[in-house]
């Protein structure tokens, strides 16, 4: 039986962001040690590859943040 991860395990988890989770046809998988870093990289990726500025709309920024996962 699996027990839920401890707070320590969660704090040490690598954070990931994948465009495909947001319905975008893109194979990019961004990983970083913190949510802030993965979001920074995701914002840059969205701007450079998809021509979308996630910083211009709070709704898009919140949606992108909701797509960050622990790995």
C-alpha cells in the first residue's frame, strides 16, 4: 500500500510543466527544482515557441501555474 508523500518529499520534488497538459500540441517538458523557475522557463518557452505572452493576462498566468506538477 502506498502512503502519501511526506512534506519533505514534496519539497524535494522536481517541478514540471508540459504544454500538452494545457491542450497545446507541443512535446516540450520543462523541469526545474522550484515552481518559480519552471514557470519562468515556461513563460519564456510560450513566448519564443508559441508567440504567447503569459505575463499579459492573469488568467493565462494562473492557468499556466495550475499545470505545474511534482515529478
